[in-house]
C-alpha cells in the first residue's frame, strides 16, 4: 500500500540562504576552496538572497565546484560534514520545521530534495529527524577521490523529478497524494510532480504562478535585518581578501647592504 510524503527543497525553503555557501566557507578553512573563489561566491550568494538565481548561474557555480573537488579524497569532504551541519542548523526556519513535524504527525514521511551533495543532505535530514534526503551524488574513483563527475542525476530542475520518481518507486510513495515545498521557479517540475505543491517565500515569478494555479503559499521571511547582516558579511569577506592582497604587495622588501671594501 502506497503512502503520501512531503518533499522539501533546502536552500531558501528549509533554511535561510544557501547550504552551498556554508559548505564553501568550511571548505575554505580546509584548503579545498581558495579565498578568491570564496569571495566570488559570497557576492553570488548575496545576489541569490536578493533576487534568486538562474539556471545559467547555477550551472556556472556547479562547474567550478566540480572542478575544485576533482581529485579530493571523499573522506576529506565527509570529515567536513559536522562543521557544515553546525553552520546550516542555525539557519533552519522554525516555521518549516513545524511544517515537517506536522506532516510526520499526520503519518507522512518527510524528505529533503536538494541539488546539494548527498552526504550533506542525508546528514541534515537525519539531524532534523526527517525520514531521508535526496541529494546529488558524485562519482568516486578506485582511490577514493572524487572525479568531478555525477553519479546519478543532478538533483536540480527536472533532475529533482527524476530522483523523486525513482525514490518514490523504491519506497512505495504516491506522488499524487504527496506535498512539495520550494521557493524558486527552477523547482517548478518538482512542484508539478506532486498533488499538493506549496510555495515558500517565493520569488516573484513563482509567486505569480502560484496565484494563477491557486497553490498554497507560505510567507514568513523578513529580509531586512538578515540581508543587512549578509551584506556586511559579504563585504567583510571581499574586503578581507582585498586587504590581504594589498598587505602582501606592500610587504617591505628586505634591505640589501653593500659590503665596503677595506
């Protein structure tokens, strides 16, 4: 007998901002991501918080990330998970956790569906007491290092539906009776794949579509203070990077002393 479930997008739906940015900060501390790249992603993250993103921008960020992890031992990335969890958990929306638990109390299984790495998604689902997570998996070679290639679908856009359908078939889930939550128009395939789509703090395009379709909408994020704090963080990151570059250029050169002949 099939059961209903509730599927939750992660970034800007279950949590404020991007889980990828939190991973990038941890990866920088571990030497996987450079400071210049972190500064670039910080600016992109601010843009994402303010206006959302596009498939082209997402694809470019992903391309760079895949290049960066190629050759990195999978164990090294796994060891970052506790720090990544510590960065993500304070950003979880209490309203969304209430929604997760309400579904569980109603007998529905709850899952995170995200383009983020499967290790992070599964770990976060476990910490939040959810039934599971569906994230993007990356290929690992015979030496235990990432190749930079996918191992399965990229769980974004239509890839989310592909992953959800396979997951639903394997776990006896009826998508027609299930719920899906997202903030972004890029998740339209995911929202249309279930019988009960819900938009969360939607971007303008998704908000307009939700009104036309009569979908349930949840609005609770007040961006003011959060975005000010975020902007300061971004500027501090960029300024810190620039200051270190300037300091390096201004570093005094060692003085040379000519030896006098007797």
